[in-house]
């Protein structure tokens, strides 16, 4: 039985929280001066950023579960740890932005809670671990892409696009490791 994690559910979760203000995205990009020039709705922005932070916590823990499972061979394990590091960088940027906005970052759950939610007990092979990771990465790609159209500032849209690019890279590498074909058509992500 596969864990109940779908890219659509992740995208709907992030999309359901709304869109970030230009000020929040500027802070996320480390552009405090630009943030000062935009009106903000800090409470709404904190909610949206916390939804994204929740997804990053989930990804970090999914990679931890995979790394600790004993199912990953050395080269794949190294890539999983590298991708986990990327998600930690995303997490840190999101947490810093939430705090700059005066909010409280959503707490990370316990590893056991993530294991249960992700169906870690059903992971029996390296392919199972990679399949779970690929589905999470595709969901994250689509979630980040879903916020870009609402951004009026090109620099701010670039930040969201860079996050989506990381997730897309992860998905692509994992898809290749599984021996699966890449999506057959153009414009495969964000739909």
C-alpha cells in the first residue's frame, strides 16, 4: 500500500492558504529594503509561509526516514542527504521570514508523526523510498509554482521560481533513479 501523499493534495494545501504579499516575498528573498516599499498583510503572510514551512518540515523528515531506513544504497543515500540539506535551507529561509514578519514558525512534528502520516511502515525497498520522495517533490514543485502568478514584482516571482526549480530538480533526479521516463510533454509542472 502506498502512502497517502499526492501532489494534488500538497498543491491544494498551499494554494488554499492564499498568496503572499510582495513584502513577505521580498523578506524571503533577503531583500529587506524592497520589503519596506510594499504594503503587507503580516498575519496572512505568516499563515502562507507557515503552510510552506510545514511542507519543508515534511520533506526534511521524509528524507530522514528514507536515510534511516537502511533501504538506500550509498550513492542514493548521498543524494537523499543532499536534498534534505536543500530543504533545510528552504526551512531556514522560511522561518527567518516568518520571524521578521513578527510571526511564530509552525513547529516541526516528531519523526514518528511524519512516519505515520507518510506511511513509512509500507516502505520495503529503495524504490518505495524514492517513489515517496518523488511524489513529495512533485507536490512541492506544483505548490510553489501555484503562487508565482499572483506576484506583480519580477524579483519576488524569481524567489518562488527558484524554490520550485529546486523541487523540480529533486523530482527529476528521483524519477531518473527510479528508471522512469520524464513527463512526456512540455508544461508538465504547475498545472
